[in-house]
């Protein structure tokens, strides 16, 4: 990798806005250190879109990252590159793996979940202490997506808390190699139990369907590792990211009364708020990793060499001044709220419509029930998650004052 000053990304994610600004100031792409691994962080949206749709960029580290073998034994984020699922697949393997999961996230199936999601949110809101102070990350942002993805995949209700703990740790980038290795072992243990349970007692869920597909086709369609890692991907991506978007949207609306007024007076919709939150505070700040299959020339004359790692810096790209005017300002009435929060190209998030539905429903019903809710602390006092990947808060304390009649 070419020699120049390397920007070391903060594993605790303590000041992401400053870090993203620093990335943009260093040009369309710049060399960074991500927990000891060097990669090209791409923060220019035009370049990032180009790379995300290029056949010269792969997500298969085994095939296209010469440093793969030596890295994964001593890198805390090894799971992000060793898992065998559509997230780390390239070409025909990616198409094959994505095709097996896609039906569960079709527009028809997602729309059919609307009533159930509304009922879930209403039930969660019923359990909040009206008139008291509550951590809405813990008591709204968490339980909704856990319940939705748990039911979709087939995770029994009594196992969801265990899955939550290990999935949270996958996104925690302040943990040591040893801590992450232990967490991965615990996670795979839970997945193995889930697979055996669903093999013995199949249901109408994704896990049962994938297991049946693998067993019936004698593994030709899905290896055991692919089966397990596909379930890992759907559970983790379908849960952690949605938690963060609900967290960030509520935090913003409770600290910017003008945005709430726009909704209540009909100038914008809850969908507008969701899209602007995804642009302004995407659930994932940086997404590891991709790899150059050939030399890739950059606009400033430098070159990403074949075999070098690439880091998609979505949060920095979303606020690039060449893309959006006053990009650092949250504005639900912004005419164009284009963003890369769900990725771009063939790896675009399959669960995007479901996430949008969950967040919009949670926001609408919460603010209907608690129109006078207030953040119980200053926004600057909210502690950020210790992660350079996950973009949320440790807690979101809110003082509730319910609408009359509830």
C-alpha cells in the first residue's frame, strides 16, 4: 500500500462528526488504519457509488485480499470478513446466496407485516411508564426490531436476549481480539442450537426454510457454514441497524422542535423523517471491507492497488458538501434526501423496506402517544456507542408525558 500519513480511526467512535470531516478533507479516498488493518476509506459519494457497482471491487476476502489469512487470526473484526454469506460473497456466489433470502423481504411480505408491527409498537408503548423517564433505546428501539426479525427468522422468544448480547458485541469495535473470538464462539453456539431446534421442529420461518433447502438439496445449494452465516447476517443486520435509526430519529426530533412541527403541520411525512435520518445519521458509519481486484485509479491521481482493502465510509459520504447543501443540517423538508445508508449496487440491503416500515411506525405511534415527550438530558450528554461501525447512543433517556386519554 502506498506510503502516506495514515488516519487512525477511533475504535471507540467518540467524535464521528470530526472524524468524517477529516476523511472528506483528505480527498475522495484516503488511507486509514481500522484496528490495525490498512484500508482506503472512501468518503466521496460519486466515487463510492462507482466502486460499489464495479466488478473490479469484491467482497470476497478469501479470493481477493492477499492479507486475508494473516489478518483474520489477529483482527478484532475478523468475523466481518470470514463469514460465508451474501455479505462477503462475490459474483455468482453472491447471486445464489441472495436469491435464497430475497423472498422473505419481498414488497408483498413486507407490506403484510404492517398490522403486526403496529400491534407490537402499541404493546411496547403500553408498557412504558407514562409520566416517568425511560430509556427509549432500551425500551422501544431495541424490542421492536428484535421481535420482528426474531419472528421472521424463527428465533424463539426466550433466546432473543442472548442473541441481542452477542450481536451487540459484533458491532463493538473497542473489544480485544480475544473478547471478539469468545463472542464469536458464543454466537455460533446459539446459531447451532437454533439450526438443530428448527431441524427437529420446523416452522413457518426463514431458518426452517433455509434448513429444508439445504437438507433437500444435499448441501449443493447451501453449505453448513453458509446456512449458519446467512442466519447470522439476517439476525444482526435486521436488528442492530434498525435500533440505531429509531434511536437517532427520536433523539433528533426531541431536540429539534421545528422538525416535529413540520410533521404535525403537514409539511412533511414520517417517511421524510426516516430518509433524512438515514442520510444525516446512518445506522452504520463505516462498513468493512471490500477489495480491489485490479489497480483502480483515483480522481486525484493516486491508485488503489490490486489486493488492497477498501472501507465504505457511508456516514462521511452522506454528508459530503458536493452532494447536499448544508449537509450537516438535519432537514426533513430537504427536497433530495439521497443517501447510501443501505449501500448501493448488488449488495443494497434487502431489508431496507422492512427497516423503513419499522422506523416510521415506531415514530408515528410514539409521538401520537407522547406528543410532549422531552429528552431528559442535553443531547451533548448522550454517550455514543463504542463503535466505529454502529451509529447510536448507549442510552436515550426521555421524559414521557402522554396524550390525554392514554
